């Protein structure tokens, strides 16, 4: 199902009830999809370690020492 941003703003409770029934709804802004609302099921919440973004830079050699990397990116360019 697709709803517009205006419909979501004006009829939020109706849209949320529909999300519970259908499972997911796509929100459009000026005719282009911008968001997807999905119903929460009764499962336990995802652990932070299970999130797909965790460890996405684990193989980067320049970020092995986080403190040194942060110090490097925070120094102004003229001091590098």
C-alpha cells in the first residue's frame, strides 16, 4: 500500500492501523517513495550487535586504532 506524506500527516492514526493490518506501507513525497513503515511483530528487539551496520568497517586498516584515526581526522588540514 502507498500513502502520501500529507495523508500520513493528516490521518496518522488511520495509517498506523492500516500498517498493523497490511504489514508495511510506502510513504511518498511528491510522487517518489521516501520511506517504508513496517509493523512491529511480537519478536524481541534486535540487539545492537546484530545490526547490519555493526562491523562494516572492520576490515579497514586505517581504522584499526580508533583513537589515532579520530585524532588524525580532527586535526586541521594545515597541520597534517
